[in-house]
């Protein structure tokens, strides 16, 4: 995407709600991610490239605002921020895990978005290792 000149990516995914106030048919524009995956490759860099990616603000505030405003315009109930927890899958959480996620105040749960957000993030620095 970068080679094509893409500056921003919108990713939509099916999620499970961890909050009663987040109902089916409503949108959540996540602004934070927690990655609980462990069996996936943890980097998109390698082959002699070291990159550091700033991820404290993993989403674009401007795009998030536009998406939330468009939802309001289309009469789709929207929640303008929230935390997406990414689980390994392909199975869903156990009941105990779901209770834990609620206590940790996560809002929605899915299996892909944290990894996608990392892939789409811009490196803050990249270097090739010394020979």
C-alpha cells in the first residue's frame, strides 16, 4: 500500500462486544488496541532491517473523527473511542476470559485488527544493522 502512495487505511471488522451499551448494529471507532496474540509472527520487519514503530496512538484522530461523523450523519449509533482486544483465535474466549476482559475495561474483542493496525503503522525510524 505504501508503494502505491496510500497514506491512510480504514479497516472494518466483526467483533464481539464486551459492554452491554455496545449493541449489535452500532459502530465503535477504536482508538486503542491490546494484542494478546502469541502464535503469530510478531514483526513485519526482518531480513536486515530494524524498525521502531510508535504505537501509543495507533489510529489517526482525523480519520476516526470523519468515520464517527459519517456514522452520525447516516443515523448509525457510534461510539467515538474504545479499546479493541485482539485474541489469538480461531476459538472464542472462555467465559472466564470474557469476564477478565470486561474487568480490564476492554470494549470489543476480535482476532485481526491489532495485527492490521501494526502492519499499517508508519515506522518512526528504520535502520539496517551494521555489517
